[in-house]
C-alpha cells in the first residue's frame, strides 16, 4: 500500500491509484467477515484492520464501496448487505451515519434539489426542473436512501428522526412509494403477528421504522396489560433492533394517571398507572424498564416534557414497594442530567411515601444527583426534621460509603453539600436553616 500514514484513507486511492486492489480486498473482507475494527486508546473504533495487517480509517472502505456502487449503477441488495456488515463492525454512531448521509446529500439532495432558506435553522428543498431524473438506476438509489433513513430511526439519537424524515420526504418527492410503504408496514423484518394484531382484549400496532407503538385496550383487565407488555418487551429485545427512542400511544377505558404532579397526562402515563395495579404484572413492568432504559434516548411523543424510556414504569414500581429501590437508583444514574427533569417530580412523592430511611436515603441521593439543579420541596425538610431522619443524616455525613452507590462515592463531599442544601433550601451547608449537627 502507499500512504503518508500507517493506514489508508480514501484520499490515498486518489493519490495512488495502484491502491485500488488493496481497497477491493478490504471490501471483500468486510463481506466475508475476515477483518475487524481496531479501537484507539479512547475505546473508539477508529480503524479497520485486514487479516494481513493492512489498516484503513474507519470510513475509507465504506466511502470506496459507495463510490464504486454509484459509478457502476447502484444495487440495493448489495448496498444493504455491505452496509449492514460494516455497521455491525464499525458501529452506526462512529462515522457510519456521517458517511451515508454524505453520500445521500451528494447523490440525491444536491443533484436533484435546491435548498431555500426559510429561517436560520430551517431549509426547504425544492425539486429542480432542469435535470434529467433518469441519469442512473434511480429506483435502487431511492430504496437505498430509504434504508439510510431507517438506520437513522433505528440506530441514531432521538433527534436523528428529523434527518430520517428529511430523507423520506425527498425520496417521496422524487416519486418513490417506498417511504409510504415503510410508514404503513415498517421494515418488514419483524413477524407480522408481532407488529399487528387484535383480539377481544386489545389492539396492538408497531412500526420499527417510524418508532411507534399504538395500543388500544378494549377490556380493562390484567390479561390485556399482560399481552401488551409481552408484545412491547418482545420488540425491545436487543436482537430485534427496534429503535431505542420511540413513542407509545395508548387508549383505554381506565383513565388513571400516576400520582405525581407535573408528569404529562399522556397515554404512556395512563398505561403504567393502569398496569401497576396488577401485582402479577410487576415483573413484566420491571423487564420493560430494564430493556428500555438507555441514556440519550427519549419518548418521542411527549412534546417538550421529554424523558428517558422506562420513566413511567420506574416511577410506578418505585412507589409500589421497596423491592424496586435498586431499579429506581439505576434509572436515576442513567438519566441525562442536562436534558431530563421529570425525575424531579418523582422525588417529593417518593419521600412523602417512604420518608428518610437507610434504604430510601440512598435512593433520594441518586434522585437529586440525576439533575444539575435539584429542586427543594417542603416535604424534604418536613421529613428530614424527624428524629430518626436527623440521626440518619448525621450518620450519612460521617459514613457516606454506606449510602452512596459506587458511581457516586468519589464525589461524596460535593454530594453531601447538594443533599443538605436541597433538603433545607439554602445556598451552602453552613446556613442557619440547617440543624447545627448537620452543618459542614
């Protein structure tokens, strides 16, 4: 190979055409699974390494493959096969998404559309009328473009849905019915009876492309919620690759909501408020929470009150019994402390029910550490002023290791200040509002 570096870049093919055979070998090894991804010191898969030791940047082979396919007349099946193997090797969020979107912009968006500025952050794409729309294997190109959109839905961040929708919109403008089919039927990779069924208890519909689950309970009974939870959990098993961010729409005769002020009164709230009434379903609700709990992922249909999938399930179980305290802690320590805030609505209700005990204090600490600016509530001070709670807080001050989870122990001094000032609504841990024996 010829390169200025110890690895090959796509530029090295342009500078040294004789590298073509090496690139071709690389694409072959992607397809046969002979190569592997090489992680740098930060744990990022920054290179692809062939069986003979030849190294490529983690984008070079994908760029080479796409360029060759486009020149030769794109083949949808071959494109998907290669990209699926490449994605699993190099991961989606480590440049794979950027390279595929760059290909779409270059081949479809910039070729067939003119971008018009509507506002600082928004553009409108208008079809060009001065170009021949049949310059290449158009249908295969458009199907592959939809595949990229599906990938953004399934493997991207929650905000990547806007990118997917843009792709689907432009493909539709070009006359393809693929996006419409995907919206109606999903990817088709999941069994039909998993994504669409109805019986005497409920109606269930899911779409793994647009990340939606729609449930209508016909009979308010344990069996209806049991079937619904089984169906959702089956979709969320990792091997089925249902999007990590998704929306659940729900309707039923039971108009119950979790007893937490400030939570959006949406279907997802209603679903778990109804389901948690059946003790026989608690294990299935817990399984759902564990499957769906992922940082930087969101319920997509809650408007501005976004929260991590699993939120309502965790809140419901956390208010049921102490058995689920570890689940609540895991949730709080997984939350994005910059963008998630609905957990602050849960904490006062939690303390009102359980007060400050050795077990609940550990959960309380995880709760207030899950948000950058924890909010005071009068119930905190009220419960903290009880004799048993004072003794407990004094013990926590001197023995933090008993109450902090492993991920929080290295911050115990700062956390104590946060805990005590949140409880007593003051600026520092020496404030006169704080009982003397608890002041720093």
